[in-house]
C-alpha cells in the first residue's frame, strides 16, 4: 500500500461533499482573491502616492509657518526696523522688562547693560552751566539807551542826568517781527547810577529775556506748524539769523508759547462746547513711552484738541464735548466711547460705515453679497446728499432716502440672523436712528470728515515726532494744534496771532507780583517732596 493510498484511506470525506466540486470552488475562490489582492495593491499604491504628496506639502507648510513666525517676531531689537514700527504689546513688554531690571539691577548689572542705566531726558544733575555771553560782534538794528528811574532797594527816585557810575552794560534782544517779516536785534545800553541814599549801583532796565515775543512765536510755530525738531530749529536760527539758542532755551520758549496759548485754548473750548453740532474723533498718541489718546472736537467756529494718558474713556469724551442737551448733535464713528450718548443726539459717520460694508465683501458667501448690496445703498445715499447740497431741498432728500432706508434695514435685519455677520449687523442696528439725523437736522453732515480732516495735522505730527516726552509737551501739542486749526478756520496768520498772545502773556506776568524768597523756598520744597514720593 502506497503512502498516497494510506492518506486517501485516512481522510474521511464527508458524504455530501464532492471532491471535484470542492476543487472547482476553491479554484474560483483563489481567482477572486487574486483579483481582490491586485485591487488592494493598486489602492495601497495610490495611498502611498497621496501620503508622499502630503508629506511634501507638510514640509512646505512647515517652512512657511517658520518664515511667518520669524516675520511676526521681528522687531526693532532683532532687525533694522525702526522702534516706531514695534507693536504696542512688544513695547509694553520691553518697558516692563527694563523696569524690572532697573529695580533688581546691581551697579555691575547696570554697567553691563546700558539700557538699564537710561537717563532722564534733558540736562543731567551737576552738569556745568552755560551762560549767555553777549556777542559784541553783532551790530544791533536798533539801540536803546536806558537809565534807572528809581532804586529797587530804597525806592528813592534817581536823577536822570546823574553821571554814569560804571561802564554801561550791553544786552542784546533777538526778535522776529511777524508783521514786517524779518529778524531784528535790539541792543540795550544800560546806564548805571549810584543811589545817593543807599549807595547801591542801579542799572537801567532791559527785557528779562534775550528772546523777543516774535522769536518765541517763531520757534513754537516751527515746532508745531512745520513739525521741526528742536535741534533742527537751533541749527536753522543759527544759520539763518545768527541767533544762538541752547536746547533748554528752545524748550523753554515752547513752554512760554504754550502758557501764552492757554487762554485762547479755554475760550475756543467754550465756543466748541456751546455749538449745536460738533464733530469728534479720537486717535492714539504716545507720551513718555506710554499709551495715550488725542481727541478733537470741531464745530463751525472752533476746533479743539486734547491729549490724555492711557485709554480714552467716556468721561474724557464728556469733558471735551461738554453737556449734550436735547438739541445738540454729536457726529462720530461707531466707537464704543460714544455708546453712552443717546442715539437721538448722534449722527454716525457714513464713511466709516461704507468702509465696514467693504470689509463685509471680503467675508465671502452671503455676507459678501450683503456687503455689496449695502455699499450700493451707501452710494445712493451720497448721491441724495450731494443733490441736497446743490439745491437744499430737504423734502427731496428725505424722499430719495426712504427706499435706501428700507433696503438697508432689510439687509441688516437679514444680516443679524446670519451666521457670518450677525454681530456687525446688530451693532449697526443698535445705532440705526443715529444713521439718519442728517436727513432731518440742519447743519449735520452724514460723515465725520470735518473732525478727521482736523485730526490729520496732529496725526502727521505724531508720525514725524513719534511721541511727546512730558506733560507740558502734550499740552504744547494740543494748544498749538488748536491755534493752528483756528487760524486756518478764520484765515489768520499764525505767527502774528501767537506773537500777540506771547506779548499779552508776558505783560500779564510782569504785572504779577513776584513771589517772595520764602514762597519760592516753599514751592521748591513742595516740588522736591512730590518728586520723592513719586
Ligand atoms: Zn537806594
């Protein structure tokens, strides 16, 4: 018996299965499996291709993210970008770190890191003094001989014909005449007389400052109107008029001009606050490296600026625009600082709104379609407004606006129920009535362009000068911007107006009794105490 026969004998075939049929079935199964396997292979090959493609794409995206991360982290400390381009958050962080290092820093650490040893702006304590020496080579345009009339110590009247006791003193006063439009130098020859009563040698009077009112106005105008830095002003005056000015003196002249403008600032604010319709806008500012705000309120007759620290609050808005009675209208953008004003007293700027609608267009989908439709309505609105400006027919304006209002309302209602722009649409609907004040009130415009145009000069000042470095610097900017706007509004010459203001202020100062020595000491002590507690 062969081995095969032995196996055949050992295998017990189930009675119902036919071996031949079994072979055929297995063969068919085998063929099907081969086809399936081939398909699987094709699928896995395709998956491999996809995986490789995605791997490549991933590497590409990773490198892009890396590049963007580097770009986002680039600032003035690690590139050639100017400090002005730093993000506010970066600046705040850098200032925080500096303060921390300064607090914890030992002398050695400060020496290692010059940043921590940052000095205060201006002259340093204990620096050698610079005295003005009278330039004898200058030939004054005018010579004034002054004789003393009375003795300041014993108040005795002095004889005008008494012989000179000492060599006369020469004082030079540099000035700019804004009416004749020329520089001029006046020499004061101060004769001396010995008081017959108390024996004091008394000299004739000369102006207390070597810089005339016109020169004060010129320096302030160069700084404020032409946005020129103090060092450049010094070079200009030296080259152009032979007037030597130190940095401290130039700053002092700006302070004098600022004090002289305080009165007109108050008067103009009162005019703006009394106006029925005011236009207002706000922008960011920087003072001493910290965040601040600049705000303007403009009416038909006055434009006033104010700078304040930190963020602008509703209280700041109220302080600048004044009380908003039932008849007043405030034109502004949709900024949250104006939310506390009643909608009935507001006009929301349609230029801002048009920009918002344009942004909606970039959302895509239904929002974009709505944005385009809203923009079309804005165009209709402006067409109606321009027609009204030509003919002054208010009824026609309202008739033209009626369909615009209906369509805009419908679109915004639709938007407020959408997923993409519900927040924006509801925000606009919240101030809906304030969109149409211009249609019923005289003197109200649909845009806030008056305030934005007023703000433009100050914004350019900020771009040029970057920031103010002190409280009085802020005050100087807000006052000179106010005066510049006022001169522009009424066609006045800034230099002439400012010179007269300085003359009035100086005259008032000289009439005011001088503080006594005790008062000066008390004032100095108060300043030192305030500095120590700060
Ligand atoms: Zn005397």
